[in-house]
C-alpha cells in the first residue's frame, strides 16, 4: 500500500502544505482534511505544527475532533509534529484550560518549553539506527517531560526525546517538513505500511 498510501493532512491551521508536499515527493497521496467526511479517504493522518490552542478550537468548530478520536482508537496511524504532537499527548503542561488533546500517545509535553528567550533554533540530531545526522528545526517547540514504557525514542536532543513512536503513533517536537531531508516522513510511511488498518 505504501506507494500510494492516502495520507490525510489536518488542514485547519499551521504548516500543513509543507507536509503535503513532502508526502507527495516520497510517493504518498496527500489529502487535506478539513471536514469529517475527508477522513473516509485516508489511510493515515498527519497533524502539523501551528498553534495547538487554536487547532483545538478549530477541531471542535469543524466537528472533526470526535471523528478523528474514533479513527485513532480504531488504530489509524498518525504523525504529529510540534503543535500536532501536543494534540496527541496524554497530558499537556502549560496548556490552556480548555485545550483538548487526543490522548493517543503516553507522553507529557510542556508547551513552548525550548524557547522563552530564543523562539526557534536549528540543530543536528542523531536518528536511532542511522549514522547520517538529521537537521531539525524547532519553533516554540514542546518538550517531552515524561513518557510511558511503551514509547520508543527515535531521536533525542538535550537529554529529552524529540521523536517518539508508540504503536501506530509517531510524534516530533520539531518540524521535519521544513527541511529537504525526507527520512522522518519515510519512517511514517513505513509505519503506515506495516500497521493493519481497516
Ligand atoms: N507553541 C505551539 C503550540 O502550543 C507549537 C509551535 C509549533 O507548532 N511550531 O501549540
């Protein structure tokens, strides 16, 4: 399936078009998701960076929150980056009281934890099992402060995990869609290929 896996990209707000471009470049079939019915044509979902509090509100007003929650509990693979990672986390620290998350991966994340003085920065990461460094862009990024035993670390920075996986869920603190390096998206498409869904 991977060659033309239909990868929904949540397109309510934030960096969704860059994700769609990477998915297309590596042979997937990106679909913008703005309405509940768009989910019917997706094998998997990407939640982009942006502003998690705004996305949480738009997920409610577009009536997408509950259908997405159902897809995720049915095992649809999902990849959240930055704000998208916050939306997937089991616990959000320094969030707004009314901000919702899907509790799809057992991590606690603290919003904006990397950059009170410096909003964004770039660094090279080591991907697990890969000698080639991965250049990573962090923008007001969330920091993972706790993770459950079933969560695997795929990359770390400054003593904290920044790319993790648990079952059909991947999450990154940084923005892999903003560099030319496709490896993180390829990992997700491989995951989509191996997870049985529908
Ligand atoms: N700080 C943002 C938030 O809470 C995330 C930033 C990003 O996605 N680049 O949602």
